[in-house]
């Protein structure tokens, strides 16, 4: 299946390069232009025996144009409620797509009994709750999709389909009655043991969302069923019930298994030893401290990820470290008590391949999760750490006082590109840590109450900086972004800067630092009530920001109030958003809702071009541009 998926990826890339497919906003999906789609359908219907009536609003079965030579039928995304009682005479049919006909609740007994050549059947997003006995006649069926249906379905008869390779029941519902309190009571549903007869099965997907599991109940796989599926290559069973004490023994015995996704409620269910060491290429394993938590998560097919809630590396057996954590590329900790610092986790888990790390506490939890992110003085092992880490996210670590105690070895964090900190309420200083990250590209500091400055003189000058984006969002105590003579090299690659709700800030930069902002393209400054100037003016000379294209200023009542003149010159300026800045004649209404409404009206201002020295016509108050600039950050605290 991994090889087949690789072929699909190559074909999709070729089609995108040929402009026959387009990128989609949804991960793992592509888009097709209507004209290309219609042409493809026309060719398929005329040459390959396809009959496509997808999304046509059909309320019933209309066989006009259907002929016995059809090899594929697509009736997906319609409103069909009933299928014909008589046989479907298409002896060469290989693909039948009936998914997303929400009210379709039955497959008549005779309808499918002559479809011996059928390879793929999709009944997802329907109300079908019973499979007919004639289902057993689909002896060549290889892929069956029963995702996201309204009702639980008994699939015992599926066990007779010996050639089945793919069985997908993603978001399959359980069945819930009403409890004494009047609320729906989730009920456990057990998949039939006949699933174990599917000895050619290569993919089994019973992943579920937390919302579906909490409302419609848990679907459970009986013990000693998974272990019979010797050809299984991919298994997805997050939010699925099973005997946790035995699951890893069953999985470890499947020599062909390459992709695993599952969630367990406690690390104690991972045995100290397994008979066969698994060799999984990709995995997403959630270990949370309680069953009713919404913390289980799922990953994509190519994920090597772990999610821990209340778990640390020291609780995991050695075989798991070797088979899983050594390969892990993405790791998320949430509310993990007993973690002293992340260096201990790195050494215990042998996390040399880790690329993404998230450590989260809870801002309402009084437990002290961590006061020091890293402490090299306690570390026994030597050598660099997190040498492949690309993203570090620190969330709601409300007791964090230090990012690093002691000196890291050369090469540590050398590939870190993104540093995101949110709700680290008592951390005062980040400059020493940040200025030692040679490949940092994005710095996002959000809601750090005690933060006093971002960059400072730390006794050394960085040789280079790749910092392209910086987002500083309050509340905080920042009076100046730079404290003292800051290293200019930190700003030479900066392209996007966001300053929000820094209530003590009076100016953004000193003149000497501002002269290094020659790559800056986007600047958003918002809700800084004391901000008087963008740049500290020297000798009444304006600072030129040669590449600044997009400038947004909002709720800055003191800006240029004292000097009365602008301190920056922006020859490349194209978009200007000014809201509630009284010193500007083209500022919009102070009423926020009125401002948003007025921003939908596109206008150009010659006075704005002259004001900032732009050689371009300057577009005023483009709300889409405002949203774009805001959307680059981790989120605004309003």
C-alpha cells in the first residue's frame, strides 16, 4: 500500500504540473476545475464505460444512459432514498459509489447479487444499517467504505469476502440510548469476530473523532482478531475500544504492518517486552491519562508522531523506545507531571530525529509542570541536543522562569526554524536563547505578561540570522523591542513584523536598528496606546523602509501626536490600513464594526502615497489584506 500511495502521489504531481489538478486548502486533497472535470467525465463515459451522475440532485434511481457494459457508476452526493428492487444488470461493473446519499437506508437483496466483478463499493455517509445476505456474493470485492454513517451496521457477513483488502469504517457510530438523566448514554458496540477471517486485508480503518465517540459510543475490536490479519499493512484505531493489555502483543506479531494509529489510556498497558520487535514506518500513538479525555488525536499517513498526556519517557519500556520514540519526528506533551526538563526527555527517548516538539501546561492548573525548559547542569550525557528540531511550541507553561540554564553544546537546536510561545506568564527574558538560534525563521511571542524585551546585548554577536517573521502579541511589559545595543544582524532578513497590544511600548526601533530593516515587507501595529513613533527619529531624518508593501495601523491614539510628522518613508507601499489613528486624515471610524464594514470598500489615496513617499498608488483599508496580516500569527487575545 505504501508503494501504491507513492505511485498516486507521483501521478497527482504530474497532473498538477500539467495544470489538470490544483492544490487544495484541505490537507491531502486536490481540486479540479469544472471544465477539466466535465471533459474527463465525457471521455470516461464515451470510452471507458463510466456512468457519472455525481452531485446532480437525484432523488431516485434514474438509469437513463446506463448500459450493461458499464464498469464504473458514481451516484455520490445525491438525495437518493431507495434503490431498485430488481437486479442491477452490469456484469462488468467494478466501481460503485453511493456515498453521501444521506437518507439511503437499504440495499435491496437482489440489487447486487449479479455484481460478481465489483472491486470497490462506497456506502459512506448513508443511513444503511443492514447489509443484505447477497453481499456474500461480492466475491471479488477488494475495497469497502462504510465511513461516517448515521447508524451502526452489522458487518458479520463481510467476513465472507476473502479478497477484501481495504475495510474502512472511519467515524463508524456506536449506539446510544437515553440515560436516567435524559442525555444520550454512549454504548459499546463490538465488531464481529468474522473480521478475523479477512486474511487478505491490508488496510483496516476504524478511527473515530472524539465528538463521535462521546456521543454515539465506542466501537470495540475483540481480542485475538487483529493478530489473525497477517497481511495487514495499515491499521487506524484511535478512539476505538480494545483490550489494551494485549494490543501491542497482537500488533508486534504482524510482520507486514507498516502504519499504526491508536490511542491508549495509560502507559502501563505497554508491556515490558514483546515477542517480536515491530518495524513500523509510520505511526501516531496517543497515550492519555484518562479514557474520557478529548486529548486523543490522529495524524496523517506519513506521520511519525506521539501525543502524551500525563506521560513521560521514563515510564516507557526499552523496546518501545527503540521501535517508536527513536523514530519519532513530532512529539506533543500535555500536562505531563513529573517532567523536570526536556533534556531528560531527549536523552530517555533518544529523540535524535525529532522535528516538531510541543510542550503544554494549563493556565488554570496550579500544578507546577516546569520552571526550566532545559538545564544542562543536571544532564549526565554529553553532546548536542535537538539537532534536527525545526519547530518548538511552548503553550501555557505559566510557571516557566528560564528557557535554558547552563550552556548548550555546539550544534544544539541548530535547525530550529519556528519558536512559538503562548501564555508563558512569568518568563521575562528570551533574548539569550533566541539570539543563539542561527536558523530561526519565525518568532511568535504571545501573551507573556512579564516579558520586558525581545532582543538585547548578551555578550556575543550572532554571525547570521534568518529571522523572517516576528510576531509580538501582548499583554506584556515590553517598553522597547531591543534593550541596549541589539545585534543588527537579527533584523537583516526580517520580512514580516506584527506588534499587538504592547501597552507600554513608545517606539518600535532605534534609528540604527531600523536601518537594518531593508527586507521588511509587512508591518502590522495594533492597540499600542502609548506608541508615539515607529522609529526613534535622529536629526529629523526619516528612515527609509525600501521594500515595505503592506502597512496596517490600528488603535494607536498617540502615534505622531507629538511630532506631527511621519518618521518612515515607504517607496514601495501598496496597501495601507489605518483605523482609529486620529493624526491621519484618512483614518477610518473608531467604531470597530464600522471600520470593518468600510474596509470592504476599495479605494486609492494620493494623499497616502504622498504621506509615506510611495511611488505606487496606495490602496486604503483593504480588509482582506488586514485579515492576511493578522492570520500569520498564532492568534490574537482580544
